C-alpha cells in the first residue's frame, strides 16, 4: 500500500485535521402534542432514553408547523388518543 493511501486511523485523521465521519444511529421518533393550558408542548421521544426533546409553543398550530418543518409530521399524520 502506498503511503497516504488506504485506511486512516482516527488518531491519524485527527493529527491531519481530517474530520471523522459522524456515526449513524437509526431510531424511531415518537412525536406528540400536549395541551398545556396557555401553551402547547411538542414532545419528541424515542426508544433510546438519551434521544428526546420538547419545546413550548403559544398555539397548537405553531407546534404542528414546527413538527412538519423539523420532523416531517404532516397535519394528516396526527392521531387523537
């Protein structure tokens, strides 16, 4: 193998300033809206307890718009429980 060709270790990559590839993890996201009285909470959870987030919105419509923009959840995808 020629020098500089082929596999590069993580240490060599860091030393050369080469960015390491981002690891890919596939998880299923669970997106829901909760009425908080004066606001709406957009909650995202997953089967991995380390992957979750939530955000408050003044109106449910704003939370739905954020869910569409951030996670691709369309208005027809919502189900009532």
